[in-house]
C-alpha cells in the first residue's frame, strides 16, 4: 500500500536518517555509492512527485513569514514609544485620535503617491485618526534631500503643506524641484537650507530607517495601523476596515 503524498517524504527521510544513525556514519563519512543511492532515491521521488517540493517550499515560506510577523510584533511592543511618541515625527490628523496610522514613505515612490488620495480621504472623513509621517528616503540621494527639506519645513510650521505639494509633484524629483516646491508653499528657502543640515534631522532619518528595518519594512510605502504592519499601497476600503479593527482591539 502506498503512503499518501504528504507523508511519504517524512517516512523516507526518517528511514534514511535511521539507517545512517544505526551505521554510526556521519553524512560526510558515508561511502560514495551509498550516498549516491540515497540521493538517487530522493531525486527520483521528487521528480515523480513535484507537488511535494512545492508544498515544502510553501511551508518554508509560511514559516519565515510567521517568524517575521512575530519578530515585527515584538518590535512593535518593545519600541512602541519610538514608533508612536517620537517628538521628531510630524503628526497629522487629530493629535489626540483614538487610532494611529504610521506611514513610512519616500517622496520619489510612485506607490506612495498612488495611495495619497486614499489617505487624504480617510483623514477627511474620520476626525478621530492620528497620522504619523515617517520619512524613509530609500530611493537615492534626491530622496534624502527631500526628506531633510521636509523635516526642516516642520520648523517653519509648514510640514504638511510641503509634504502634500511634494507628493503632488509629477516627474523626476531633483534638488531644484525640492526648493521650487518649498518656495511654492511659502517656506523661507535660506532658512530651510540652513535647517536641513541640522544634526538632529540627520539623526531622525537614520532612526526611521533603522526602525523600518527592525519592523521588516524594506520598501515604501509601509504602514502601521493599530497593532498591524501593512506593506505596500493600501486601498481606501482596506484602510477603513483596518481602522475599525484597531478600534475593536
């Protein structure tokens, strides 16, 4: 009687391990002929049962994803103050809102721009939301310049105006583009350039990048909604649902 497909690899592996153990041989000490025979059995089995290999790969991927989620949840708990209460992080929406959305973003990221209308609509309709802007310049030197300018704009009380204008900018973003946008929202450019070089702005950006890495957020946009980490652009209805779930938690 043949064994069901999912069980067969385990039975085969167990038999091989038992055989090797009983002989007292390590894999490296195994005679070449015996090694080739075992490898041949495994090879032939997988060739005739490719679904087993696919299942194993999926299982390994699921395990890695679960481990990543568990690690991220621990970081959310251990570094909660850094995520939600960092005084250097610009705040939008209702500063005393009952649910916080955190976005890690890059001004040169097309997906960040794609999701902006949904975020704006959500903040307009839900006045109990707190929104945190985590600058995450990962798309080159121009992104770094734009992020420095954004945090410097905060010192003139125009962070959100600059942010919205930068997100609305079409085409390539250059240093010239950054200053042009800054001027369009009424920023003092000379003061902006001076503030952009402040050590604490550089430190804030490094902290954001380190935090994103710890949270397993490796691209933009990346969101935290309540206790959940959400990679990639999110539809408006999905955001609404996640906010509702956060309120029930």
